[in-house]
C-alpha cells in the first residue's frame, strides 16, 4: 500500500485494521517530503519530533484496544501563519524568521484533541499577501502538476502539499480566495467557511473582517471531516459564531436551483476553463438540478473595494511588527545601529517586510489617512454593503451559485510578479465571497491541457451542509 | 500624485530612494484601478461595519493572569529583554 496517497477514511481503516502503525505512516510521509519537497518546496519546516510523539500516543491507544476518532493519527500540514506551540511560525516573512509560537491557535488545539498529527508548516505568500506564493521570503512553491508554474496563493504551500501527497490534508487561510485559488490551481478541494464559523485565535491577522481558516484536502468528504472538527464559537475570538441549528429540509439534487452569475462568465475567462466548469455543472442538471442565470451586479467593483478594505486592515494589523515585542529587529543590528526609537521601527520594517507587504501597508495607510478616509475607506465599506446585498438577492432566487474559481489555470512563475494589478485580477471570482462573508468551496472539475480547473460553489451564510452535499454529488458523478 | 515618502513615514516604513521610485509607480497604477469605485452610487447606503452580523460582544473586564512559564515564552521572543522587561530605546529625548 502506498501510504502517502491515503485519504482520511483510508488512514483510519488502515490504523484500525493494523495494516500500518501511526509511526510508520508518519515516517513514510517524512521520507516522501524529504524526497519530493526539494522540487515542490511546499514546506517551510517540518515538525518531526512533534509528529513522532503524537504518532506514539495514537499507537499506544490502538495497542490498548481503545477506539480511535475519525481524524486520529491523520498526518496534516499547517499554513505557517497559524501557531503551533513550540514550533517556528514565520508567515513566510523575514521579520518573523526566529519567532517561536508561545501557544496553540484554537484550530490547532481542536485538531490536537482530535488526535491529528502535524508534519510541518507550509509555505505561503508573506503574511498571506499574494496570488502565487512567489511573495514568500523563503522562495516560491512550485505547482506539482507543472513545476514551471505557480501553485496559486496565498495558501500555495498547503495546496501543493496535498497535491504532491506530502500530507493527507492541510489548513490554509482565505482572505480574498487564498484557499480556493491554490486549491483550483493544484487540483485539490479547498473550503472557505462562513465568516466567523471558525475561530481565528492564534492566526496571524491579515485583514480581520475577511480572514477565514479552512481545510484543503484530496476529496470533499475529507474537507468536511476537518471542517466539522475546527468549527464553532470560541471565547477567544469575539467575531466567531455558533452554527445555527441545521435546517430540516435541505433541497435534494432534483429540485436544486443553481445560479450562474452572468458577470462571471464574461470577457477574460479562458474558454477551456469555462468548458470544464460548465461540464461539471452539467452533471448536476442531468440529475434534475435547474440552472438560472443571475446577476451579481456589483461584481466589477469587488476587487477595487477589496483592495481598499484589505489594505486598510493590513496597515493596522501589521503595525504590531515593530521590532520591539518579537521578530527580527534593527535594535540588534550592530552594523547600522538605529539612532532612536523611530529608527528602530523604520529599519526593522524596511528590512523585515517584502515588497508586496510594504505596498499594501502604504496603500492602507493612504486610504485611512486624513482627507482620504471618506473617499476611499468609507466609500469602499458602502460598496461592500451593495456587494453583500447582491448575494442576498441572488440567494432569494437560487440555492447555490456556481462559478469558475479563477479566470485561467496556473500561470508561469515570474509571469505576473512585476505587475501588481494584473496579479490582483487572479482573485476576481473569489474576492466577492469574502466581502459578503458567505461560504464557498473549490473543487477540481477537470483539466485544461495538463492543468487542473476549479469549480467554485458558493452558498448563503451557514449553508456548509448543502455545499458539501452538492459537491459530493458532483465528485461522485465525475468519478462514474 | 502619490507622496510615497510622506505615506511611508506615516506607516513607519523605511524606504530607499530606489524603493520610493518603484512604489510610486506601483501605487499610482493601483490607485488608478481603485478609482473605479467612484462610479458606484452609494447615496444612502450604510457602510458594512461588522462582517459577521454581531453586535457589541462583551467579556468580563478582567486581565489574564500569566503563569511564569508563559511569560518566559513571550519574553524569549523579544529582540532585547532585561529581567522581566522588554528593552526599548529611550522614548524621550535628552
């Protein structure tokens, strides 16, 4: 049996039937990472000692004849902006090169209680800013489907680790599409929950009103299994919410109403991508689902709105990286010692932050500065309301909305890195979802050439059960 | 035109002269793109102030009592510490 290919349920069965031990499983993954990650660079660091300790606990439990939980003994990878106690947490930034997490993020605590094993921390765009994982201070991740291409961003390491069989599942963060976009480019399933459904405590904040943690996995069932463990209200995150009680009557496929927003199937969409996406939706209509063309009228303003709000929150959140409390500091620089406190800030942040981070911090500072606040920040918050209203109106007519995840398949490394605006356009189909706070899943729906294409399934707030159910139907239909 | 030097100072970001040129070009392009928002009629629209629809979430007004060990972990991450304090440059001039 190839241990590295396993899904969550296969791991569980293998452990229960004693086909392998958790320790053997971990060692098999670590050996595969050692070999494969030289090419892919999905990981920034591995947490071998922790993984082996965790595996021993699981093996002892099985040896004692005790029942193991659904995720127990399952090896995973964690995006490096999520804190695992005692392990390095860099957010792929130079400024956090030496930072050791003093506590576990809530999602990590929950996964630890479920018996999940941590293999390591994955590469990302610095502080989750980017659409290609080229903005990592530690070098880009490569797409396992084609090493010349990007894995998408910013959870590119987490997506590539799953696609390259370097873990069973991973966690990512999604601020403007950073789970769904790389999931689509790498050919795995990625899920962004409803805003507030998963605690953000212990996750390095990028744009707090948009950030959401979620899983990336090999199939829909695995994604759901991880989400079920990490969701829920957390007293340490005041913006987290409890799930409302599940609705009794979830529509079945034969009376499902699917909305296709005309603004998403327009100029700029690669015809091969469109063909794949429509073919997947066709699998549902063959089962009786009804298609309706809808309009998300303000879609064309979503990206501009996002860039103001995200950058504004970034400028505030990243003020904490000042070279005083933690991280790499100019204060310890013996060559060019800072002259005063201001100089410590200026130099620490100049050398610690990469270009994309500095661009966004400045854009945000500008949008929030006196004289520009009304014209930029406040106006964007109002446009955000209109974008959220578009979704509300649409969900009065349809159960789910389906769209491509990105206008193209994975692009080449270096292709867009010198042109920020073109790079930002990669996220045009994912960003509105974060502005509205609704959940969305990205799943593979075929290929264009040898590159994977992703289908995005968007639902109203707290409709995750329905999204998973329909995604599962599509996955089954595509397999048969 | 975008005054990069001024904004960088507000943002507490050191920039080289080369940086200034590069960021002026990038940020001008981004702002041109963002100007699109001026087309939207937002008359009478309420801004989105809270994304999860929550209202004034409160907790007890109490500090968290840190244990010795957790204090040590936090201080271990500080660039410069002395005893149980983080060391900084003088805040007031001579």
